[in-house]
């Protein structure tokens, strides 16, 4: 019965989908607002693509795209979702922002969104549930079966520092500069079922692991694992969860295109074998990306070489360029390359906004203006 529940649904063609967790702000001091339910209710009355859902606290929403084969259609849908959400928010005199963390909110002010699952998380994890008011992007990549999902998960784990450095947008927490490029993942790491997938190579081995964990009473479903990368059997995907929510939907689409091209390179060429040594250096590499971003150091478990994350990303962008071309993502990856070369990042943009304005309230306002775009003109 449990095996049937985790039957892996086949996907093909390196399909991709995106989830974005977004900040709901008031329009007075740009602190987080508690209006998710009313905002979702208003959005549901309008025609829009994708889906808009509640998240764990009332100051967050999650938007989901449909399934896409190429970057062009993904970015177009993300723009349409953005416009629908932004227009509804403006109608309510609210603001929406990207970014992996709100610059100055207090976690103790948050309220849990009233669903059975979220209230269960509060009961189990206590204050960590409210501290989970952080904002990430999840990228799903379609794979044909569970064995391929686990292979992709193990190989993509080598590139987790790329995803963190490219998306880092949470330098501030509760009114302080954290000195991190991505402070968001420190909150995720506090959960006991976070980290990495077990080193199993086949779906049958994974089912055995899952059934044992369920038999111990530790988990009930895959949602109970907060792994950085996890297979999603009901969707037929591998879900990568380490990205901070970018400041724009265009950046979100480019990051998804990078993952898609990387996955095509990995699954078509099978350039590396799964290696336990990737997980030996995993936490070090992850910390370097969170703390220093593109300037962090990375230990390549396969070659034992030490490189900067910036250098490693640029090398990989060149390697996967033919796959990006096949997927129609050349322009998106060229923009990412230009940003890496010049070390432009969302975390850097946020810090520069604070240096120029001297106010985190202004930083939050500028975040919302950047994300909402034209929707604010009529507000």
C-alpha cells in the first residue's frame, strides 16, 4: 500500500515548473501584512494562469506555474501570474515583494495560516514554524522514473552552491545585516528532517528507506522531508528547494532554465557517477555559498580541486550551452553569465539599496516596486 502511494509518475522532455513564495507588505511602513486569506480570495475571482496558495503564515503566498518545456513560455506565464497577483494586491492597498527574507519583520508577530497541516507544523516545531516566514523558489524538473530521479538528485547535489549563489537575496533578518548572502537557509537547517536525501541508488531502495521512516512514526508523507533536493513521485519530478525567491520573475525563470539545461546535460550524458564524497563536502560547500555567494569556495568532491563558486558556475555555463540552445534558453543563460562575471546579485542590490537610502523600510518598498512593476502605476 505504501509502495503504491509512492509510485513514481513518469514525466518526459525535461519539463519544468516553478513555485515562488512571496511577501505580502502593507503600504505604510512596508512591514509584512497578515492579509493572505483576503488576497487569495480576491485573486480567485479573477482569471489568471497557474495557482495561488497560502503558505505557513498569513504574511505569505505561494504561486505555482503550470508545466513548461522551454524558458520562453515559463517567463511569459510567470509575468501573467505576477500581474494578476500585483493588481489584486494594489486593489487592497497591499504590496508584493520577492526576496528570500523580509528585511525587518519580527517572527513573533506572525500568525500561522489556519490549515490543519500548518497548525500541525506549529504543534510539532513550535517557534520554528513562525520563523519559517522565509521565501524560497522551488524548481521541478520532470524525469521518466524514480531511478533517474535519484541519479539526478545525487549529481545535482554537486551544484547546490551554484543555485544558492545565483539566487541569494536574504542578506537582512529582523533589522540586521546578517553578513550572509543567503541567510534564509539557516532557518531551514534548524528542522530535523532537512539536509540531503539518503544515499540510495534505486527507487526500490528509496521505498525501503521511506517505509522504515514511516514505520518508525517519524514521517507520514514526502512533505515531511525538508531536504534541499527531493524526489516528488506524485509529480514525476525532482524538486530543488535551495533557491531564495528572486526579486523579479525574470530572474526566477532564468534560474529554472539553468536547472533544466543542467539536468539535460546530466541525464543525457551521465557525466558523473553518484558519490558519497559529494555529501562529505556538501555542508561546507553549502555554507560557503550562503555566506559568501559567488566569492565562496567550493570543494569538487570528484577532482578534489578547490575553486571559487563564481569560476565553477562560469565553467558549467559553458559546458551546458549546447543544451541551453536545444531548450531555447540561450539568452537567459547568457544573462546569468553576464551577472556572474560582474558579480551582480539580488543580495548585492538589496545592500546597495540600504546604503543609498539608509532605511530598511525603503529597501522593502523598493523590493515591492521592483517585483510589482506596472501594477503600481494605478494604485
